[in-house]
C-alpha cells in the first residue's frame, strides 16, 4: 500500500471473499461501509449499475434498469462489492420502479449518512413505456440540502437522447 495511509479494512467481509453467496431476496444487511480517507473535501462517487433487475409487484414480470447512484461522502463510504450484492438482492423483489430507487437511496443514507446522494433508475420499456424515477437527498440544515432542492428542480431539464434501450 505505497503512498497510502494504513487503514483498518477488517470490517469488510465481502471484498476478496471467494465464497460469495448471492441472495435473491431483498437484503440491505449485505451493505458494508468503510471510512472516507478524504472527509475534508467534497467529491462525487458515481456507480453505474446496468444490470439491475426487480419484479413487477402485480404481474411478477422482470423489470430491467440501469441504476445510477451518485453521492458526496461524509465519514463513511459504501463498499462496491457489497453494493453489487445488495442490488442483486432485488432480483426477486417485487416493487414499483419508483419504490426501488427510493428504497435504495434510503438504505444508503442509513448506511453512510452522506452529505448528498441521488439515485436514478432508467428502466427499459415494458408495454411501450419506460419509467425513469429520480430521487435525491441533501443533509438537512446544510448547503447539501439546498443542492438537493436545486438539482431536483433542474433535474432532466435537458433529457439525453435515448439510444441505448
């Protein structure tokens, strides 16, 4: 670990574990965090998760999406393999698209208490309609709360060309 401060990673049980178990039922307990080595600085961490699946709670049909998670960490950060396993746990979870993105955001807020976070789900069309729910959160009483309000009001003002579905 040249040029890095030593840090305690003993609480991370999934990273490097060759015996990984994939849970097909919603399981937020799989999420793990570690200390942010740069809490004095604002910076974004973005995850692009193009293989998200869940089930329609009415029909049981599969829903497919790319989930975008962007956050400004405070003290804690989410470990990426645990996030992958957590998102995988939605595979047999029946929930509407809007609920999925809000549940993901709520679980990550509980895990990390970030300064700011946003979750955007871009679901593939079913029945001729695609649904792209977006939610965000800024820590109350801080500039990040104002940032969340601003980003929400200006979200999707210039929609991208959709050519990947």
